[in-house]
């Protein structure tokens, strides 16, 4: 059995269940799911107390089996045709000005769920077209028609996470580093007006040179937004943390990346791809 490493001081974040409760009730009433809850995000108290959430569409069960991810896996749920409107109403109710929509990976769906991403963007913009939308998509098996749909959905930013360096892709079962890069490349070529974004986690045992090489790979496919955060193992059943990376290394990587040509990098132990997501657009 894996022994969990003791967290260093800089990773002790306050969790307040009472701060989260009002938001949890509101989300349940709206019949919507969030990755914040499904992936056990460590920022949940902070984000929920500020009435910020990242919505998860296409159900809560994933068809892949990344060894770091707490989202349920197995036989996926039947799609809820009301989901796009439910998300839009909740976004409007919360008064969000920028919203991130993500999903589980749905390899069982012929278009990977692209249609639902588009319906959700349209439903949000139909209620208030000044809301900016960010989609954080799975690789959709690089299906060109699916990527074409999301690239032209009306979303301002489309993210697809590399998660880690190429050498450590055993933690991303069913995924492929080169394919993920091609997905980002195709999104830009299908719609040069959108910005693309990616996210990685540190703590699987990657080296700085590998991360700098990953950054160059992203820049080569015109991806200029990046989040870098610390991997935290949800429990002993998941991929172990090899290293708790010190804050100064996050700063070093951010500075190097900005010198290399990124437009914005959020790099800190608690950065997640959707954490403070409005900041990326502001830096555009
Ligand atoms: S960082 Fe993102 S996923 Fe985590 S709680 Fe905040 S909005 Fe949700």
C-alpha cells in the first residue's frame, strides 16, 4: 500500500466545509455537476466561497483511467438533454463573467461529446453574450469534425491539458502526448481567432529540461497559455506523489516560459487549469 508523503507547509490549505455548503446547495438545485467536486479539487473552499465553479458536462463517469484522477470511471451515464440549459441558468444565476466548462472523456460517443460542448456555449451566450467561455476538452480521439465543432462553438478559449511530460504518460492511460499536441494544433488551425491553453502538474518525477521541452512543444503548436500546479494524490489508490515541488521552482518555470514566448502562465502549487481562469483572458 502506498504511504502518502507528508505535505510541506506551503501546501497546507484551509478547507472550510461551511464555506462550501451554500454553493453545493445551489449547484444541486441547478442539477449541474462540477469538476471541483468530482475531482476533489483542493481549491474548492476558496472557489466555492467566491461562487466560482468549473462545470462538468456529459455526466460524471469517465471512459479512461488516468491513474492520478479522482473522477469516477466505468460505464458512462446517459446524456441529460437539459444539461446545457441547466449549466447556462446556473452560470447566469451565479453572475459569472467568465466560465470554464469541462467534461469527462467520453470515448463511447462518436463525436466525443463535441455537440454538448457547443450546445452549452450557445445556451450560456443566449442568456448573456458578454459572458466569456472557456472549454477544457478531452482529446476527442483527434476527431476532426468534433474539433471543428468546438473550435467554432463561440468559446473564447479552448484548453486541452497535456498533464505531464511525454516520458510519464503511463499516468494518462489511453492518451498520447503527440496526439494531444496535434489536438491543440488543429484547434488553432480550425479557428485562428481562439486562444488555446494547456495545463500540467508537477510532482510525478519530471525534470526541468523535460518541462522546458514540453513548453517549447506547446509554443510550436501556437499554445500560449499554460497552468502549472502541484499534483496531489487523491488517496493511496492513485498515482503517488514523487515530489512536492517548492514554490521557487514554480516561479522559475513561469519566468522561463514567459521568456520563451507564452502570453500567460499561472504557476504555483495550487494552480489548476481552471484556477483564476479569467486572468488568462485579461492578459490576452
Ligand atoms: S480551481 Fe477550478 S476545479 Fe478547482 S475548485 Fe476552483 S474552479 Fe473548481
